């Protein structure tokens, strides 16, 4: 009976450690609204300085290859 309690205690301890570790890692990657605003402002400022008139979105490979062929 004593060994069962030890196993239950070890499993509970491992679950608490894994759960708190997952929470700690998850919180580091979140942006708050102020950080997101400043990041977006930096991106759009860079676009303005570079003279970009349309938002730069990830192009699809086929469209990019077709555009490069027409430029060449």
C-alpha cells in the first residue's frame, strides 16, 4: 500500500512540474497590446520609408515565379 502512495505522489509531482513549465513557456511568447502596436507601427513605418504602396503579404510561389518570369 505504501508503494502505491509513493507512485501517486510522484505522478502528481510530475504533473504539477510539467503544468507549471508549460504555463511559464506559454506566457513568454504572448504579446500585450502595446507591444503589438509598436511592432505594427515599426513595420508600417518601414514600408513608408521604402516607398511601399501596398501591404507586403506572403506571395504564393506560383504568382511570384510568374512575376519573375515576366520581369526577365
